[in-house]
C-alpha cells in the first residue's frame, strides 16, 4: 500500500520545519489508543497546524472513522480536518519520510507489539513522545508496566495515560501510584464516560461536541501532550 502523504492539507514549510511525531503504543488492545488519536487529531488541527494520522491497525478503525468524518465535513462547517494515512508496520521507515511535511503526525499502532518489535522500536525511537494508554485494572498494569519500563530503558521519551478511569474505585489510587513509579504520568486521566467514543459513528470525536462530558478530559490530555512535544 502506498505511503505517499496526501497533498491537500500539507502547507509549504520553511527549511527549519520539523514534524512532531507522536506514537500511540500499548502492549495490548482495548486501551484507547484509537480513541485518543481521534480526539487529539482535531485538537491539533484546530490550531491551524497541518496534521496527519497514521493507521497501522489491520482493522483500519481510524481510517473507517476518518471516511465518516470526511462525509460529515460536507455537512458541518468549520469541522477541523486533517489527513489519515493507512499502511502497514512493515513500511515504518517510509511512514517517517511521508509525515515530514506535516507539523504533527500521530501514529496509531497495532493492538499488539510482539510480532513486530523491531519496527515498533524504530517508530518509538523517532517519536517526540510515545503515548502509552492503559486502563486502571491489575491486568492492564501487568501488561503496561513491563512495556513502559522497556521503552524507558531504551531511552525513548514516553508518558503513560490512564483511560476509562474511575476515582471511586478502590484500586484507582494504587494503580496511579504504580504508574507514577514507572516514569512520566499524565496528571489528568480520561474518565470512564460513554461519550468518549460514542460520537465515532458520525466520524466525530468528543472534542467536536461542546456538551460532551469527556471533552474536557481529552482537551487536558492534549495540553499535556503538546507541551511534551514542544508545541
């Protein structure tokens, strides 16, 4: 599959331009990588930046959502737009070249990393930030902990983000404490709210909906991410 960057939303850049690369990575599926990507893309785009999402998931969840968003853009004025590039992890080096004309690239990784660890490490090494999303259960931490430790050992810039969090749960504080010991931890978490992903059927995200309860959660996450990547 081609990894040539679309030209429609790529602005002409000065020689000093550098694309900020954010890699969404987790050692297990179902932690919210794509949901985070769907909410971060429009937030960066609304800043007037040229933005691309890279869909490495064989299920193409991000790409299917983006197709619905393009249809929604015909009906909704001023909907923040960007590009989405679907491809395979084997093309990771071509991906890094293809995203360079953009200001920001968010790479949505595969659900599992075991079968392509060298390629994953290559992308993480090139990233300005590796975002590791995780739930707050013991099974989540059993997978997340070793993965974050490995990324830190390799010298990559990584931060952990709690998703579907419930402060009322007894294990919440223990989970936050354990994640904090691993390294950088986003100081805000995305709560366990249905509207975090319920708008994806329309090609929209929670941040597109002013009344969405999780809109503030993702906006706060975005502020943290943009500081970490130097924007």
